[in-house]
C-alpha cells in the first residue's frame, strides 16, 4: 500500500515528529534527538543530558546528535554540565526546531504536517 494511504512517511522523508511539553532528560532527550523535527512548549519544556552527573556517558547516540545539531562546544556544554536547558535556550542552540506557546503548539505542528502532507508524493 502506498505511504500516503497508511499515513506513514516514505523512508528518508522528514516529518514533524514530536512536541515536548515537559521534561526530556537522558533517554527522553535521546528519543527526541533521533526525531527529524522537534517542537517544544516555551512554558513547560526542559531538556538535559544528566548522565555525566551520575558517572555514565549519554547513550543512544546523544553525543553525536548533539554535536551535529548544536556544534562541538555547545554539545560539550550540554553533556559535561548535565544542566537543564529551557525551551528558549534549546531553540537558540538548535536542540529543538522551535519553541512556542503551549496553547498554540499542537496547532502549529499540525499546520506544518498539513502543509507537508499537501505536497505531491515524492517518487
């Protein structure tokens, strides 16, 4: 069955994946980092890689994803300090695509998905 009928994006086609409204630390952050696009509530989202604070390295490719998205220096800051990043700082650093008002987040992400879904299928 074609991808358009199942609702699944064809392999390799980016899609707006996740909206964050709470804390994503450690494995939660690593899950988000594996997504194509990440959106977060300006009022409620917090991201962190706390593993170094308990003596273990981040897993699931977090170091590689953060280095690619944030750059080496900022990735080192995130990993080696185990600090919490609010949505505005995470957006400025590139950890998430966009931070927006919590009340408007679902509508914003749905709008992106609808726009992308309205384009002709890629072959």
